[in-house]
């Protein structure tokens, strides 16, 4: 079950010709795929593509009705390899993932599909993860487009254009026998907007029909001598065909005035920020009517030499607004201008920053610098910088952390306790929510090498005395960790410990199901236990702990694994359901039971303010968002006390941590019984008599010796 | 170029505060009122407790000859309204330049503490005053109130309060009913959201009172109390009165009037320096009311505590609340509660300790609301009468006397710093031992000579810097 349900929104995917569509970017893309007659869709979740996968998943009935095949791929490599279906058959296929990390995983298959080329349109939808919240922000998908020679679309963030580019992307792919990448920036995936819908189209050929009538062309297989042919074909046939298509269909756009001595070339995805920057400099208006020529690259690879030449001719200088580095487009523009023997200066990174997101403010500063150097009469007056209202240190950072009640937190609390006994451990971390262990308050984890690579990241550490620890999530485990981590550890006789966090979902990407999920979704085969899988590849020491909240138990299990005399790789599977998903699952059930008058027990924790002394050891060992601080109500004490907010879900970690670490008696667990049954009421009444009488007596005595 | 027609709104929020819902309402509001509206966000970031920005732009459809080009991120100097769901997020909006002289800043003044603020060993909270001052100085207008409190009072969520405040500010060209329609169109928890909306609307218009603080009553209720108060007023400087009264109250509750009298004896022996006596009145009371098992038991079984818990967990009248405590009395704590000779003998005998220790190695789940555990805790609380005979009493009184002797022998400015070092001794079990250890290291260093008042303060801060004691090691070495 995913983090967000699109069940209501996918109704819009049924809209027909001429009807207005309102919604998010990812829904628009899905609608565009259906309008384009796509035959199969796959992909792997990850921000900002997770919601696209969730939309596909929630629309799977609709797609099945149209004869469109959809699957959640095991990894980006799997998804890319699916494009093989478009090599021999005129099938339109689309796959999606987060880039650049997902493209790294997929690149083996991408090289092969790009080499042999495609017959049916192959579209790769990439959530370009650059800027806020991104993982590998310094790398560019552009490099993959260049190295494999795949076309890269970077449409202006406008829903009608994005929808059009999906359709055009397929056509471009078919016209040039080349896979096409459609890059969407994070905010473009979630931007809301409108466009006019068209009817959905059944694929002219379905995957089932293609499988029933196989055809084969050995020239499309990457094997000598065909692959030598592919290289020549790429240069002599596909490249010119691609350029020709882009030019003929005017995929790139022009804004602003016709003629000028200066101009701007911009990546399509950055156009809105550029226009806002120009507007703030009084050089454009709200509709993109710029006071100088702007050439918008909705296709960032390849560049179209004729268009570039026509745009640059007669201009003294052209500013290229290109986010990320190396500045591939700027390099290429310089080459094209040189080849055309133009004297136009191409200005890019010398006025714009080399690193960091190109926000409108950054672009505005860059344009001002560009104008000062190349059109000083149009440059804005220099404004004195306003002194900052606050020093950066005045606002505390909010690093991401584990959610309230997260079952992963107690694993790291337990590791902290083990480290107190055995000393610091080398911990090879993985990708997933568990990576937050690196941040405060846990400070656990030395490296992270990629999704499912936690164990592989520890493989060079051959311990003599102290074992290294690797962390792996269940998502990473099924993505590739089973083979590249566990299988490799068995084969190479490792002696390290791998802790596999088995929370039942690919939680970090939004709670999608995976092979070991406990849910039983209709179109998937789940409930494949991780311990069985690791034993299957040769692990001897494997243990599954079914309740991570038992901090002392986790601590003992980790200690056992680290000190066991047995040699060989050890695997500890730490199971408890992702709390976000659990709450999504049980909250409606509880609300329903309450309404029906049924007995419902809710648990939550609290801190007694008069016994808490304000040391915050509990927070340093847990870090739960619900466990916070508040001013000390005791007029004598100074330090704030711990406090449990009402968002507490009663997971029990506070209590278990304070037990395991011998902290303090301030935590209590309250069981709140709604709609108590007769037995509850009877017991409560009986207790009430005795306890009430005793409490009254002691209250009288207290009053007698009071101030 | 002409004055722009668009309206730009940035929402800065944290996970779980409903920033996405708020953004949806605003987009819906615009679309329903003949505006082209666009919203963007980076989902998933906020969910995992980070901070995030939702951004909305709207453009009057009537003014649009072509589709307007709308931005996907707030641009410094170009944001009409900033809505911040927490005080530091308002600070972050200012820091990022979103708040300019043309901006209406609507911000909650409550705090959601960041992990570094929470995990500090002492008080690590950032100053809210600087943020409030910057908000007043930088924004065209600042509407700030405690929206978390407003949400709690109306049983709604903070997003509806913010939406109400946005409507109440009057900055958008839509009537109140249009806002309420957007909530209805959202279709989720409409009634509570409308209540929250109304509270936010009123607060933004300066209506709706702030809760009154009840003054603390300090009048004594017993003869013993009156006598002790008279003694405080006669013998202690005015500045020390508040803490001394609090201390006497605490110790009468903790033990009895005689114990409170001992407290005043000790204070009076410290001289007449007001600064020293004020701090001593605070810290001596805290030390003398050290948390032994008797004290913890007494606090856990009180009727007032049961009522407080019920309120805190928001139990309704017809619901039953059962309580479980997480207690971990180790052999040390148990022996310290025993009469001095017995306790001392057990702890001194390796054989006995070895055999008894496993009995107290595990934490206990103490069900205070069950008869068995309630009676047990009540008995333990009643052990108070024999507290003066316990081993812990003997140990703590000796520590207190040694500490006071140091203070008495020192100049007042140094004595104040010595007295303040009591702050390091807190908690239970391992935490208590760590704190006491740090205190003893500082005192030991002082006894060797050469520490000025400022040095002691510096060492005390170092002891609160990290759990492993690295900062204190360094400070002591320098």
C-alpha cells in the first residue's frame, strides 16, 4: 500500500477528447502515455518518480482494460531491460525512475538498447533529482544521453507542453530508432495545471500479440559483427533523423523579440525561472514576452546546429542558462558557433554559478552580470546588498529523521548500546530511511555506496577481532542486495554482520510493496521471507527478530552476532512494520470500531514532569519526533523536561530504551480503553474503591504536613 | 513593465502539519474564483520530519491574454504572503529572503524543537526572540500567534488555522465564504477544519482573547508553613525569597517540616550575599529533595498525578486509563533504600552482591493502576518516615555538607559558581552516575586550587557539552 492513493485522481485518466484535465504533472504524463497508445509501462519508485509509479499502480485496472501491460520492476535495470520489447516490435513502451541514481543502475541495459536501437517508441521518464532533497545532486543525466546517444527532452514546465512532448517523444524515438529520455524536475512532477484531454488509444499491437508472433532480426542484437554496424548506424542514420525530426516539429521554442545583439539560450525546464528573473529585471512580462530573444531547448540533447547558428548569428553575446556541471551544452554551443564561424561570445558559467540549483534569484544575478559585461546600457543598477536579518545559526537545522514510532529507530538505539559495550563499530550503511541513522541523534554509519550495497560496502573489511556491520533495507535487499551483498559475502567468506531492516515495504520511496511484504495485493506474489532467501544463497547464521521495539532483545541479538565464535557472514533480519504504513492501515479500522461502539485500546506514552530531571538521555537514544521537550514546570529546575506529544503511537520504544539503558522512571505507558466491556468496568470499579481510598488518605496526610 | 497582477504565496511547514492540504485549499480557492492557480511541492521531504516549502502562484484569468508563465519556487523579493507553521520556519523564511518589505508574514509563534535542541544535555533551545524581532523588522506586516494552541483548542489541525489567518488578514481578494467553500470542496474533516478556520480568522483580526495565567498562590496553609515563611522573611534577603519558599514547600512535601527547617539552617549559614543565597536556595532544595525510590514511588501514586495523566492522554470520561511505569531499580538503589548498616553490608560484600544482582538486572513493568503494584508503591512511599535511616540519606547529606562547606569557605562570586554545579547532578542510574562523576571532577580540580569563578562556569558548560565527557576532558586539561 503506497503512501498516497491516487484512486480518485486516476478517474481523470478516462477523460475523452476536448475535456479539460486539471491535476498534477505526473498524472498528466500518465494520461499522455495512454493517449499515445503505449503498450507497456514499467519502472522503479524513488523521488520524484514514486508518485508516478503509484499513479500507474492505481490505474492498473484502467490500463489492463486498454490492453496496456504494467509492472513494478525489481530495479531500474529491470525496467530498462523491459524496453527490449520495442526492439523488434512496433510497441510503444515507457519506463520511469529517479535519475541520476536510477540511471546508473539501468545503464547496462540502456547501453544495449541504445546500441541495437528500437522499432517501437521507447520513452524513459526520468525524475531529475537535482536541488532540494536530492541525493547525488552533482551528476547529470545529460552525460548518459551523450554517452549512449539517446535523445534528452527537458520540457518547459507547462502541462500542455509536457503532454505534447510525451507524444512527440514516441514519434521522435520511432523516427530515429533511438530511445528518448524525458526529464522532469522534482517540482515539475508535482506542479498542478490544466490541459485539454484527448481520447485514450488502445495500442495497435499489444505485448500479448507480439509474444504470440515473434520476429527476430539478428542485426539488432549487440554481438559482433552487428554492434559495429550499430555504431555506424547511430552516426549516419539515427543522428541525422533525430535532428531532422526535432527541427521539423519545432520541439524547441523561441520567446521574446526577433532580433537583438544579445540573447539567451535556456534548458526548457528552467524557462519559468528564467522568465521570472527577467521579469524582476523589467525585461519580460508574465506571459514570457521578453525584451530580448530567448531560445528554449525543450530538447537538450542533441542540439540542432542550424537552429543554434540562426539564433547566434548577428549577436554579440549569448547567455546560456544551464544547470549543473560539466557544462555540456555550453561546450557544444562553443563548438557549433566556431564551426559556423560566428563571432558570438557564448557566456555561461562565467556569470552563473558552477554548482547549486538555478533558482530565479540565482539566474537574476547571472543575467545582471551578463548585461553589465555585454549590454551595459540595459543592465540594472547595482543594489546594495541588504544586511541579513538573521545569522544562519539563529535558525536550527532540521535534518530528516525517523518518523514517530518508526521500527528502525530501536535497531539503532540497540546499536548505540552495543557500541557502549564493544566500542565503535565500522558500519556500512545503505540507501533507505535507515540512512537517517547517520544523522543526530544516532551518528551511526561510515559510508553509503548505493541501493542494496550495504553489505558489499563492508566486503573489504576482513575482521580480526571486531566485525564490521552492514545495514540493508528490505527494498535494497530485493533490488540487488541478495546477490551483490549476501551472495558475495558467502562466496568470499566474509565474517561481518548484515542487519536487514524488514519493515514490509519499500518504505523510503513511499511504501510500495516488495517480494517480502506481508500484504497480499491482487496482482503480486508477496510473503517471500528474507531469511529463507539468505539461507538459500548459503548463509548459515541467520536470525529473524520479529519485534524491533524490544530494544534489549535487539541489543542482545546484535551482540551475539558480533561475538559468536562461528565464522562466516551473519544475517540478522529485524522485522516490524513501517509505522507510517501501519497507521494508514489501522487508523481507519480503529475509527470504524470506535464508531460502532466496540472496545478499542489505544496506547501512548508520557513523561511525568516531576520525576524527569531534564538530562535528555532518552532523546539521545531515541530521537522520536513525538518525544520532545518543554519548559520545566518546576520553578526550581532550569533545564527543559522531556515530553511526549499527542502524536505518540505507543510503539513502546521510550520505555524499552529507558529499561535497556537504565535511564529513569519517568516514562509511563497509558492504555486508554474506549467502550470498555463489563469485565473492564468491574475491575476498574474495584480498583477505584481501594486506590481511591488510599489516595484520599495520603492526600490528607500530605495536606497536614504541607506548607 | 506594468505592476504585476499575480499573487504569490509560500507555505513553510514541517511534516504532519498539513502543508499540502493547505496548499490544495489555496489552489482550489484561486481556481474557483476565476484565477489561474498553480501549486508545487517536494513531497516526502516533510514527511520524514524535515522542513519543506509549498509554493502557490495565481493569476487573474481575466487579465491573461495567454497562459501566464508561473514560477515553481518562491523568489526572494517577490513573495506576497509567507505562511510559516512554526516559529523557526518563519525564521527560515526570513533567512532565505522570502520575507521582504512587501511581504505579509503569517507565522505561528509556537515551537517544534529540532533534534539538536532536544538532545542537548542542558537547555539547547534556540532563541525565539531574535526571530520575532526579525519578523517585525523585515515584513510589511506580521501576524503571529500560537497556532498550535489554537488548533488544540478547536480540535482541528494547524493547516486550517493558517488558512483562517490568511482569510482574516484580508490580503486576498476573496470573501470569507470563498475560503470556507474551498474547505468544503476539499471534503476532509469539514466541520473541525471550519472551526479551526474560524479561530485562525479571528486571531488574525485581533479577536479572541489570550488565556490568562493564574498567579501562583504562595500563602501557607499550616502553622508549620507560616513559621517557616516568617523565618524566610526575617533571615533571608528579599531576592532569595521565591526560591526559598519553593524550597521549603518542596522539602515539606518530600519529608517534613523539620527537614525544611534544616534547609533554612543550611541557607542561613551561607552568609548574607543575595546572589549566593538565591542560587543556593534553588540548588540546595533540589539536592535535598534527591530522587530516591521513596520519592519516585510517592510521586507515582498520587491522585493528582492520575488526573494529570488522564488529561495529558486526552482520555474521555467514559474511558478507562491503565498505567504502566518503566522502572529499573538496580541493586544499588534497593540497598540505598535499606537501613544504612544493612545496605552498606550488602554492597560491601562481593558474594552477596553477586548473588543478589541478577534479581535486579531487568527493568520492571510496574502497573500502577493494578492493586498489587499500587499497594507496593504506596508502602514504599510510606517508607518516607524512615528515610533518615536509609543509606542514601546518609550518603547524600554527607555530599551536601561537603558542597556547602566548599561554598562557605569561598568568596561569594566563586561560591555562586560552586553552588550552581549542583545542576550537573540529575537523573537516575547511569545518567546520575555520569552527572555526579562530572561534578566530582570539577570539585576535585577546584580543591587543587587556582580556579576562578569564570573557570568553574566554563567547566560546568563543558560538562554539559557531550555525553562522553570529551569537552570536559579538554577543559580540565587546558
